[in-house]
C-alpha cells in the first residue's frame, strides 16, 4: 500500500486542492489519512487475502475505498451523486471510475450488470431523504431487501458505516429499533467505528 501511495502524482493533488478552495469535501484532500482508514476497513473485511471480489461502494466520495480494494486485486464499482466537483476530481486522480447514482428511498438501485460479493457504504449519507428526514425503519428494510435481492450474490456481505446525523429526524445509528432491525438481518456491530457488518445480509 505504501508503494502504491508513493506512486500517486502528489503535485497533481496540490493543483487539485488549489482549484477547489472551498467546500466541506476539502477534508477528503487529506489523502493519507483517508487511505489509512480505508485500509483498516479493508483489513477488517479480510480483503488483503483471498480471491478477487466484486464490490459495490455506494457514496464513494473521493474514491479512497475503491482505490485500496483495487490495490488488493478486487473489482469495484464506485457510485456517488453526480457533479460534486472535488469528489469527481479525487476519483479521477486516484484512477477510480465513478458512476453517477442517486440512492433514493424505496427506489431500486440500478442494474450494474453484475452481482456483488460485498456492498459497502462508508460514512453514508444516502439515508437523508429529499425532505431532510432520515430513512424510516421501513425504508431501511426496503433498501436491505433490494440490496440482497438485486445486488448481492448469495451469501454476499454488506458494510454500513453510519455518521451521527444528530440534527436530522429519524432513526440513527445506535437507536435500539434500528439496531434490532439490522441485527435481525445479520449485522454485527463494531461500536468504535460505527460499523454494521452484515455477514451475510439476510
Ligand atoms: C460523508 S461522505 C463519505 C464519502 C466516502 N464514503 C468516505 O467514506 O470517504 C458521504 C457520501 O455520500 C454521498 N451521498 C449522499 N447522499 C447520497 C445519495 N442519495 N446517493 C448516493 N450518494 C450519496 C455523498 O455525495 C458523499 O460522497
């Protein structure tokens, strides 16, 4: 991983930072930090060894997780909202092809032409609906059903990393009803990282 990092075009990242002087996405310019975190996640998921997997990364942001997973030989489809200039530029800089996809409540994810061994969503934001409220429990159940039925291979895994979203109305990570729903679908929880890992998603 260190060698892969060294091979990145770091002066180009400086130019990219200058070209995008504003916006909350600028925190993702701290490439080493984000690659380190995603490396930890990849190790947790056992991605450093074993056969190549098909992975879908939802809300990929700057593409740091796909970059790490690809380093270990996995095939990753990276998706995010369209037209977030710095995310697009970071993905391009890392050589991660990003597809424009908006996840919406009770709307199936697109057909990507293949099934996945693993679906990931780190620090996810797609559970905020158009009216600013969060996915209800039924919306979550719908999403989990869609991922299991239409995206995952049999026995496939799902990783969700949730952020606080304290200011929003609706079920949040840590709320007993949401944790019960997730646990009932096969999740174990790593509290420190706020990871829910469904192994497999049921
Ligand atoms: C906090 S960032 C995390 C980025 C990346 N996963 C990471 O861990 O570095 C949340 C991401 O979710 C994306 N996102 C938010 N709402 C979305 C939606 N409805 N559909 C797809 N992506 C969404 C954002 O554009 C952003 O890239």
